[in-house]
């Protein structure tokens, strides 16, 4: 922050005729008193003196500039900006205009408004291109602005990536929901088919069971004469005499057969005719 412009600079920077016409004596007096209060570290009294001086002479650029400095030093940077701007508009010298724009740039830097800070320092350099402090602040503001723009671009890319990821996630969830619904339909269809098959098997089993029960009832309902009976002859025991009679009959039958066979052999034999010559 540029230091206060002393009351002596006010006298040197303004012509006598202009001072008499534009700055009443009371305004000059209060401006001088304000500078003395600053030297005594009495900021509140200095602020009051500069306010009074600015009100007494609306063309007193030094009073506005020094009031802006005082406010900035006590932490009222936002209010100080208006007085720096007023000083830059009222200033009749390049030096005062340069310092007013320089301190406006400082307020913008405090706000982290780097773009406007660059513009303010640029205006200050137009008034005094040889000021090293202004050139440094100007370069710093440009660097901060570039970093901010780069960070904004990265944040924008990150936001776009997050949006894309969220969109992909929503799409995946939608697809997963469709697959689950389709799978649920398929499972339901399979379950219905299984139940249908099971129902068919149960029906067939019931029919077979019913048929078996019918056969059983039919079997149970048959009359005694319809039931198959065992008519096989039961074996009887033969007496000894009967057995001997059967054996003798068989022997006699065998003898007859043997005699018959012998008779056939005799009848079929070829006779050998012997020659008598």
C-alpha cells in the first residue's frame, strides 16, 4: 500500500491559484492535521480529519487518497476503494493518479479479483512506467489470474467428468434394473413352467393312482367263480400191487414191440442166391 501523501506534497502539487479556488483553508488545515494523527498512530482521529477535509473541498484529491489509505490500514478495504477511485478522478498530477490506481490494484488483490487488479496496475504503469513496485504487483496479478483460470478449467473438466461418471452410473443402474426385471420375468416364467410341469406330473400320477385304485376295486369286486383257481391234479400214492401190475404191463408191452421189430427184420432181409453152375 502506498504511504500517505504528506500535506507538504499537497502544497507542492497544487498551484496557488488553483488551491485558493478549489481547496478552502479549512480543508487544507484538516488534511494537515490528519497527517499528524497518522504520525501519532491515532488512526481514528486521522480518519475523521480526512473525512472533514474531503467534505470541505470536493476537489481535494489528497484528502480522499489519504482517507483511503487510512481505511485500508484499519481493515476497511472495501470502503477505501471508493476514495482511491475518487482520488484518481480528481487528481491533477500523474504522480497522484499513478498512486491511486496502484492502491486500487491492491484492493482488488485483497478481494482476489485478479483480473481487475491486472487492469488497475496497468493503468498505474501508464502514469508511471518506471515504478518497480507496480511492475512487480502487475506481474504477480497476471500470474495469479493465470493460475486461477487454469484451476477453473481443471474444476470444469472435473465437474464434466463427474457428470459423465454420474450419467454412466445412472445408465448402468438403469440397465441393471432392466436386466433384473427381465431376469425376474424369466424366473417367474421358469417358475410357472416348473409348476405347470409339476402339475402335469401330479395329474398323471393322480390318474395312474386312480387307475390302480380302480383295478384294485375291480379285482376286489370279482365273484369267487371269476377268480382264477388252481385245478392241477393232486398226486396220489399207489399201492405195491398197483405198481407191480403197471411194471408187468409195461414189460409185456415192451415184449410185444420187440417181437414186432424182429418180425420186420426177417421180412426185409435180402436172400443170397447161390449159383449152381
